[in-house]
């Protein structure tokens, strides 16, 4: 494709399917956000008074239209060229523009509604969203889809700062982490309920990550931003590379010492996962080509090698196409797709069971559907649940590798990388290197909870 | 990791689990390889006379030891540094060296055995293996594991040229596409059987690929070689980029015309797949950074969007984590791992079936194992089978996307990419761009068969 040499942005695959019930509640007093005293066993709790923030940051997604514009502008193409190119690909310029306008109109609606209440509003594009914005705001609104919500949540480390998701394109976005879709166009209603305390707080458990033995200060790579912002991107990686280079050049006696230091220091990463951590091999090319800078890095059909220890149990060597560790919130996201069964598979299992036993096991569509639904539903658990759920994706069992349990619950999962070139992907958006020898400790802590809002549907 | 900035090679994940029976047969006459007249319904056939090639190419794998050496040499490290670095990672230098020696000794054994029979032998590293070698040789021996076998096969387009795999590290490599392991150290025995015709020919069906609408002449990227050979790598991509750039710079009126041309031309790719074609999204960064060349490209949790039509049926929009289309040979490779069920899952299905029906469905370990084994075995079919087997990996079903059948047999599968940045990976080793608008037609033709040898175990 003519556009393949241009910078591009990834589009978050919308896969969160969390459905929550909403219940109206009482108010959180005043303007400040006092930590609410709740029993951690409840998934949600009534506020003591209404919620009326003074300062709200609205973080907006980048629409596909904006993205395509940016990349063609980078290539020196006009709007007319953009139209033709998209048409040739079978995409629709007017369609993209339409969705873009729907989103921007909805953002405008939200912002106006907030300002009408005298609230100080800062509208921030996802690329500009950082810790300073989080500190400034009393509450943060994610204006986009579930992907934007995950990004917004990723920079909120305190369990006191409320994050509210508004789905700005309900027809195209699942928006399961967002408020019910009716509030998208009637946002003042949502604000009123918040003000009156007619809502519930929902604290969602999140995952924390300790990494050691990586050899470099772990530099997170934002997989979305790295593409739009060439500057930021080269910055992040210049640091990474300089670190690598520095540790390569000193003479052996000095070098060994500094390497040991680097290798033994564990660190708590400044990131919390709302959905899942995914560990897997990738093909990453860090090739310094003097004359040539382009190269293609593609997903290879390559197995991931690692060792896993669940709840301080014995280490087990495993080979698979990756390991997923999710929260209750994430149990309906990627983890769900990894583990769910298609009716076709369930039917086949029951058919074999029937033929081996001679029992009258029903094989009609209705029954197969019922069994399949029950099986798939059992994969989902509550956002407030303190347990992690780990699943081995496509385990490879042969002479060398075995797999005791393909999935299960745990309080803590430790993984030691035996990979050539792997990474740990957090909520599908940020990644960390995770190569041979590195150890990740994945756990949960109540202080990492994310404070979100439940509004009646 | 300090080594992450260096070029590295991928290691083929050994996942082929084809087990074939062997039967002794009569001879193929003389030195030349006359096409054998066989019924294509048989998976294998008796040669008419012994097989005595005059010229044999032996293609060797790159051992991990060689690879690590190369990459540390690139960084200016000594052998001693290499030892220390590996030790720190928990890897063993002496272990790598040992496996390397086992491999090279086995290669030497093969080569000596061939030369002792007066056969003209060319030993070729995988990086040097090309069409010229294929043309020169009467037969090609793959000296490595299944990965090397796949590479060797990939450049053999004729159904008359025999390819024989010898597993040079039976303790570490599964070698299911290779001769039985006992011939590794007793290769003269294998040669004698070949000479006497005490073997069978096995023609394995392969997949062919037509691509259209890509906009660029499809340039295959060898995912293994691109890392070891910086020169070749930059060559291949300079071509790709120059193409892209050329199509970007002309003024709109001329440009549109040339784009249309590029978009409408379908082409049969010069490659045949022995295992499978896998189509999926990847994160590929083709960013031209003036001052900085390093960047990380990682597997993103990103869904693949495409449309699929099976056997000229209606097009169906799908969203999944990828699509696999395999041969009988490949039905025990990646496709197998995508589709197989763990006992844990089978147990759960039967448990639900039991609770919903009240029937006495056994749930003991033995029965679960039996059902699981039968289910998994049903995923495997013969290398001579002319059918393709397609499977949708982790299908995503929601308001927009549906999935009628998650997997099935077909004679032809057409896929239209709706992906941002996807590729088509052939046998886990070569890839082609497959972006928005491109259409792939995946089919089989008897003339694409690969001629391999079945020796009694």
C-alpha cells in the first residue's frame, strides 16, 4: 500500500464487554473528594453526599478521520487525494468524517454541560494526557470508547480520583466501561444525578506489576502514541538505546559490576492494569541500519517460553502462544476471547461424549447454545473481585513442556521470561520488555483500585 | 536487556507433529528423476527404481550458539563476555556450544556419507539457500529441525524435486517433518534404502496464494533472514520503500492513474505453503526517523478485521485475532494448537452437560482424557488431502460482527483485508503485507505438491 511507509496510529480494538448494573445512591458531601469509607467486599457503595467536582479534565480519543488526515498530511497529500485513496481501498471518506463529527459533537455537548454548571473544564487530547492533568483534575472524563477509558485509567494511580467514561460513538463503540449510552446525548442528566448523589461508586480492582532482572530501567512504550508522535517516540527509544549502548562499551571488569546491579533491582512499575497483562513473544527488530531506516516488524508464529509460579507454588516451564492475567473487569475482554468456546466445539465434545457413553445427550441447537453460554459465562467474574485469572493461550505440550492447569484463579502470579524478544502488554496499550531472565510479579492491592461511577440505566 | 539493541534471529518454534507410517518399496530407475506416475489418491507410492541422485544440496540451520556469537560479535564483545552475559541470563554457554557441536557433527556425518557414495555435495547455510541451489540439486537435504525443512521446501516449486529432512538435534527438536531419528547417526543406512528403492514417495499437498490490490509488487520478507543479514534486509525494504515513495510523489492526476494500475493486478506468489497461511494484524512501524533508527515493534492486542468467502460463498465480515488456513501436513502444527482443547475445558463442558440433563456422564480423569484425545485427533488430516482447513482464532462476536462457522474444510478461501497493518505469514517464516483492500485467494493445486521420502522407522 502506498501509505504503508507513513506513521500511523493504532486503533484500539474494542473488546471490553463488562456490563454492570446501576443503582442510584446518596451524595458525597461538597466539592472536595474525601475518601469514602466502604466495605471492600461490596462491589459498589452509596456516596455520602453529591459529587460536584470543581475541575474536570475531558480526555478525547483520536478519531480515525483525524488519524488518516494526519498521516496523509505527513505524506504531503491533499484532502482530495485522501478521498480518492480511501475510495480505492473500499473505505468511505464521508463515512469517516461522519463518525468524526458525531464524536466531536458529543464532546462539545459534554463540555458545554460541564461549563454550564460552573465547572472548570480542560479538554485534553489523548496524546497530551499526563500525570499533571491527573493531578489538576478533581475528576476525569474519558470521551471516546473503552480504549480511551483504559488510557485514562492507566495514569490514575490513586483510588480516590473518579474516572467517568462517556461513549462518544455508541453506534460503533461497545463502550462497556462507559456510562449507559443514553447519557451521551443527555449528559446534564448524568451531572444532575451525580450532584444529587443518585449513583454508586464502583471500585474496580487492578493489577500491579513488579519487574526485575531486565537490565534497563523499564521504559514503558505507549503503543498508540509511539506512532502519532515521532518526537516522543524517538525520545523514549533514544533513552532505551543509550542505556543499552552505555552498558555495552565499558571494559569487562567495570561492565560486569554495573550489569549485576542492573539485573538485580526489582521495581514496582508506575502503571496499573484495569483489564489484563498479556505476556508474549514478538518480533522486535532493533537494527541500526546506517543507510536505511525502514523495516518491517511483524507478528511471527513464534512460541513464548517462560516459567510460571502460581501463588508461590513450584515453577513450571511452559511454552505457549502467550499468557494472559486479567482482573474481573478484564474477564470479559481479551481473556474472554482467549477462553471462550464456539458452539461448534461444544457440539463436537458432546457428540464424542454421546458416542463413547451411549447416553442420550441432546445435540440440538438449543441445548448446544445453552451449554456454550453457561461455559462462556463461567469465565466472567466481578470487577471488585480481588483475584487474578490466568490463562495459557494455546499451550504447547510435548516432550519438554507440560501444562498442569491451562487456567485458574490466583492472588499472585510470577513469570520468568525465557523469551528471545518478548513483552508484557498492559491493557493492550503499553508495553514493557520482558526478555530472557527477567521476572515479573503480578498481584493486586486494594490501594490500586480505580474509582468509577455506576449510574442507573 | 543490554542485548536488545542488537540484530537477532528468530528461532522456529517446533510445532509440527506429523507422524507418518513408513513402508518399504521398489526402485526408481537410474540417476535421473523421472516423474513418477502415481494415483494422486494415495498418500504415498512405491518408486519404480532406486533413488541415486548425483548432486545433493545440504541446507543447514543456524544454531543458537552461532546466532548468539554473531550478535555479540556485532556488539564488539569477546567470547568471554558472551559467556558471562549468558550466565547472567540463566542460560548456559556450554549448553549452547554442546548443541551446536551435536548439530555440526551430524551434518558432517551426512555429508561424508553422501560423498562416500560419489555424490556431489554442496553444503549451504540457510541464508545462502536460493533458487539457484534448487536448480542445481537433484535432491535437497534439510539438516536441522522442522523449521529448516519448511524453509527448504519453500523454495522448491516443482513436484519432482525430492526434499529430505534429517533431524540434526533429536533431543531438542521434534523433527516431525524429518526422517525417523535413527537415521541421523546412521545415514548410510538411509542412503542404502533409497538406493535399493526400499522407501516410498510421499507427495504433500501445499497451498498457493494469489494476491491482488496490494498497491506494491508483493515483496516477501523472510522473517528469519531479515535479522541475520542486515544487507539483504535493507535491500528488500529499500525496494519496498522506494515503491511507496515513488507512488507518493507524482502530482495527483498522474498519480491516480498509476495507483489504479497497481491496485488491480492479481499475482500468483512464488511461494508454496507446506503448513499454513496465517493472516493477522501486527504492529508494524515504518517510520523514517531522521536521527534515530531504533524502535520497538510489538505484538499488540489488536483484532484483525477482514471479510472471508469460503468456496465462493457469500462474503462475511469477521473480527478475530487471526485466521489460519492449513494443509493436512500443517493440521498438526499451528492450526492444531489454535483448535485443540485442554482437558480442563472438556471437563467443564461435560460437567455442564451433566448438570443440565441429569444424565450420568462420567467425569473421571480417564474419560475426560479419552474425549479430549478424540476431539483433538479429529483436527488432524492427511498430508495428501486436497482440502484446506480454515480456523478463526478467537472470533469476536458482537453487534457488528458474527461468525457462522469457526472452522471447516474448503477447496478455496478468499480473504479481503480490512486491516490497518496486517500480514500474511507463510509457514511462520515469510510474510506479505496484507492491508485494507487487498484480496488473497488461497487454494491448492496438485502441481504444487512437495515430494518427500517415507522411510521405515
